[in-house]
């Protein structure tokens, strides 16, 4: 296989949850050699979260962990042991990049702050992906993606006007921040290649997600008006919503933004007279009569399957899409055609399917490998990567440092 984009890059990852591990997994997929540091004495909470494959509660069978840790090496290290810092020093000397996502200042309190580590490796690139960053009044406040999603403001505009704010099903920040982290790391590595200098990256997860709500900020700054929950409606498109289709739990999204799209929509649904109707002739009129408009649209969509609705409206150049379930995504012909899903074999488990990377490079393709078992590569990392002798390795093993 052609060399991968990040071949030769070495990474040490002291992380938990999703944001930190997924940062390492993306780097590994593009060829970096990533060592994840864990401990048997304080098992990462994602290894304890279900569902578990085969309903067997086992840290090596936890689906959340397996899904966000493909392709990394796993080293167990008890940082509370006196000699653990000896191993950490060797890891820092070996690596190009160190990634951590503990609460702000946590690494400094452990004696692993950037200023200390750069004494061991002056060219080190270190990324800290704390919830709020390393400075400010909230810097040392721990948190998780769920609470952070609330703080970004997203639930404030999610849901219907008569509802309480709605949490959008999962921690969105956990999947946004890793992409920003990877870009920052690659930029820092490029800077080091040109200058020979390492770099510290203070990556606040909250700040990677707030730009998603830029329209809310602009609305307030420009008009001193707070955006409110609108459900599936829009202030600049109509019809705009999720409409029931023929069949059980079948839905299709329709978004009509321009007059041209509106006229095409009317012809496509067999109601060309709507286009010239006084109550629907302009966007402003459609917004004023949006409940009646939605009722008529759903009368039409309910007579067709979601796929039929999408096919008819796409031919008319009207923005539309089927609302897909997990099962639908698994069988999606576009994703299947592009080999987006990677099925690998896990020890004592069998087949496990991963989603791929969204960026494909023709000369340096990525590759998805399986996630590691807890401590699977401890001996290999210590003896092969860090150069410990067999006697040294056994000594660290015997005193509990490598647990």
C-alpha cells in the first residue's frame, strides 16, 4: 500500500471519553503510530459503558470504546506508582505528539505540563483538549460532551416553540472537536518541520462548537434579538419541514428557498395553482399561512413513500431528502459504493464494523484497523518502541507500574 499521509508520526494519547480517543483514531487512520495510555486500576469509563457485544460485561467488549479507538496501540500504566514517570519520560522522548483531554491544569498538577515535557523533548507538539481550555474562570471545571452541548447554546434552538429546550440526542461536540484537533496537530507538525520547534495547542472543545451557531450570534449582535425554537420551520424558507410519508415511521425533509423552487414544487405535486395563489405567492405570504401550507404538503407526501417523494422532488430540482434510520444508513448505496464501512475482526468477538474517514486522499489512502484490547501492546511498546530490556520490563511489571 502507498505510504499513508502521517506515516512516521508518533503520538502518545492520555485521553478518555470520545474527543481525545477519536483524535488519536483519526491520526492512526492516516498512518500515525498512536499509543493510548490506560490503566487497569482505573478503567476508562467508556470501557464500562454499554452496550457490550454479546451482552457480556467486559472492558474489551464495550461498543462505545471499540468504535472510537480503531488502529491505536494500548499501553497500561499506573501513573500513581513511583516509577510511572520513568515510563512517561521515555514515552515523551519517543513521541512527536502528545494528546490529552483532562480538565484544565490536570496535566500540570501531575507534573506533565508542557513546560516540563519540553525539557525532555524540545520538539514536542502537545495538544490539550479540555472542555473549556487552560485559562479563564471555567478552566479547571471538568465536564462531558452532554453538558458541554448545552453550554454551546444548541438546545436553546432545538425543539418546538411550546417545548423545553431539547438535547439533540448525542454530544455533538465530541465529534466536532477531534477534527479541529487533528487540523491543529498537522499544522503544528508542519511548523516544526520548517522551524524545528515544537508547539503547545490549547484546544477548548467548547470553542470548536460555538461557530455552528454563528447565525444565533449574528442575530443577536445585528438585531439585538435572540433566536428561538422553531421546530422544523425556517424564517427564510417555506415549505420547510419534515413531512409524514406513506408507510410506518416514514418521513421526508422538504426545503423550498426560492421562487423558482416553489414553482417547481407546485408543478411536481400536481398543484400549479398554488404558485399563483395569493396566500402562497410569495415567501412572506407562505410564512404567514405556514400551517395551512404544511397541511397541504403533508396531504400530498402521505400518499407517497419517502423515496417516491424524494425522487419526484429531486427531478424538479427541489431540495429534499429521506429521513434515514440507522438501518437505512447501513444499507445506503452511496456509502456502500464508496466503501465507507470497514469490517474487521476482533479477538474472541468476530466481525465489527467501523465507519470510515470523510476525507479520501488518492496518493495516501487511510486505513481502519481494529481497536486494541486493554493493555494488549504493553510489552511491545515497552521493549520494541521504548527500548526497555526484558529485565527492565519485568521489573516494571512486577511492581505494578504497568497495570
